[in-house]
């Protein structure tokens, strides 16, 4: 099939690469000329395991191409996937300007039947708005043409995106047009061979399904983070509690990790957007408002622990920070807890030397020349003469570190582990002071304002 993917970011590039891998002819469009130039010169603008060889293989075979030419891109595909960004607007609602601009572009250039597939995460009712935008652009040309708008939210996880796309749990298709449904079944048939994974529904239910999934996962994380705070106060270990409840099949083991809060390009903005949708319809989504509030507090958890440990004064202190990406196996730092940690520690007068296995370029872009922050080229370099090590991302290479090296290189042997990577008993037996999240003993969590006011 001939497919166009509009928006060549984390979702668009993975979608384009995986569809071309199955033999389709895919043209990826982006308005970012720099991104397209990188792709056309054989490079890849993001870090995503397994993506680079797949892109190269299919580009060489002529099945995967990249362009900034809107008209050519619209002409190319019968299926046009929209995978552009939907960042939060000032009021928290999803900003649809990129989606609607893509829709108008389609209406301005289409000359035959198209299936327009909303793959971006978009609020309920967006398929109708896309349809209207295309219709309006066609009307301006004095044309009326048949087309369908389908909702096909994406569930891939950054860090495992290729795998998720190639072996999806489910494929949600919201469609009310028989011809479009047949084409969607055909394009996804190779990804659905061992069992039928395609769940067909109306567009509004499909749109809501995506938000419901992310909201549920974010809720689990905030729930555990809140319990972790309680665990510290009552002398329980949240890791034991996690095992204890996760073994119940009604609960399951995933997304139950206490830590420094959720980040990334999806959960924060999607929870906000769903709360906003509720407000528009007069429904107060109280659980989700609490999920967001708990997460805002949790992103500060390491800063609060550090402050408490240093008696409220971080002037002149220096810290090693391991992990900048919002989660492992990605270079994405959108809404990453590390950003809050960096800005807060610097604001409180400390300096930071940070290291991340793949997000260093992104860190340079995000932080620029931030006074007090330097980037280390390897983990040990970050440790040298720091007052403590802070861990914000659970990269594999941090999971079994050289504790002796940590002990020797730090000014004092002190770890604040925001991802509960280590066994507190083991680390302490090595002569290292250890503070995890929700691990029963250790420093009680004290809010900055309490420390500042002496409360
Ligand atoms: N990143 C994820 O893990 C993930 C997972 C599932 C769903 N989503 C959703 O998918 C959508 C895209 O997310 P992303 O992380 O890939 O975003 P991204 O920012 O990485 O990529 C979006 C791309 O769209 C391009 N773009 C913007 N307007 C355009 C236009 N009119 N025509 C062509 N290109 C245009 C941008 O230049 C950018 O390269 C969002 O709605 C997001 O919520 C993301």
C-alpha cells in the first residue's frame, strides 16, 4: 500500500519505518527541514532501540522516503497518518493547531479518495474537527471529494517503540466508513497474524480509549508514590508492598514503581488534557486532578530529601546526577523529573554534574548554558568530589554500579536513589548512606517550605 505519515517524530518515524518493513511504500513528511535533512542523509534524529537499522534497510530498499514537500506527500498515500505533536495549551487542553494544519494541508492538495488516520493523541471529537477542516479546504477549492477520517491512537512506549509497533497488544481503530475500515484491516493485518488484535469502535470511543489508558497508568504511579510517602512515615518498605500487591492478578505487577514521578511527552499532558475535557463537559475528574497534584509533589522528592539531609542549606554543595531522560532507552527529556531536580538544586545554590547514557545532546539543547550545571562524559566523572549521588532514571548501566568507586569518588558516601535501584541493606553494608523512595527508614520527607520556615 502507499502510505504517507505526516509528522516524523517518535510516533511518525516509528510508524513509517514499521509499515515500510512490511512492504508498504511510505513517504514521511515533516515541516522540520533539519529533521528531514538528517533522515535523507542516512542519519536518525532520535534515539530508539532498533529503529536506525530498520530505517536504513527500508530507505535503501526504496520503501521509506522523507520529504518536506506537502503536495507530494498528500498525493503519495491512500492512507495518510497524522502523527504530529499535540502539546498542552495554556489551559491544559491539547493544542490541536498542528493536527488541524495537517488536515488543511490534506484538503488543499488531495485529488482522490483518502483515508485520514488520526494517530496523534487527540481529544474526543477531534475526528469531526479534522473532517471539517478538510471539507473546508476542499470547499475553498470548489471541490467535493470522498474521504474518511479514522481514529487510530498509538500505544507504543518510547524505548520499546519498534517492538511495541511490530507486536502490539491491541490496535484500536475508530471508524464509521466501511471502505476505510477495510483498508485499516489490510494495513494492520501483518501485525495481527497470530490473533486478531484489531478492536473496531466509533471514533469518539477510540479517542477516549487512548486518554483512559494513559490516565490509568499515571494513576497507578501516583498511587504508589503517595503510598511511598506513607510507607516512609510508618516504617514500611514500598518495594515489599509493591511485590505484595503486584502478585494479585487483579492488580498485576506493572506500573507500580515508586520513584521521582512520571514525565515524558505523554502522561503529563494527557492527564491535563483529560481533566480539561472533563471541565468542558462539567465533569470534575477528581481522581485525575489528584494524580497530577501528587506527581507535581513527587518530582521534587529527591530535592526535598537532599534539603532535609543538608539541613535546608545547599549553598556551595555539588551533586552528581545520573539520568536525565524521563525513562531509560530514550533521549526524550520532555517533562522529565531531572529537569525539576536540576532547576531546583541550582536555585537553592548547589552545582550539578550530570550524566546520561544517551540524552547528553538533548540535555545541551534543553539546558543550554545553565550556570552551575556541567555535563560529564561518563558516570564516574560526575561523581568526582560531589557531596552526593542522585539517581533520576533507571538506566540498566546504573543498576549494578561499582559501589567502591562511588564511595571513593564522592566527598562523602551518600546516595539518593530516586528509582529504588538498590537494596538499602547491601548499600549500607558497604559504608554508603542510602536514601531511596518509600524505603521505611532514612530521612523523613520534609517539604522545602517546611525546612525554610523551620517547621
Ligand atoms: N512519544 C510517544 O511515546 C507517544 C506515544 C503514543 C502517542 N503519542 C502521541 O503522538 C503524537 C506525536 O508525538 P511525538 O512524540 O511523535 O511528537 P514529536 O514532537 O516527536 O513529533 C511530531 C513531529 O510533527 C512535526 N509536525 C508538526 N506539524 C506538522 C505538519 N503540519 N506537517 C508535518 N509535520 C508536522 C514536527 O516537526 C515533529 O517532527 C502526540 O499526539 C503524542 O501525544 C506519542
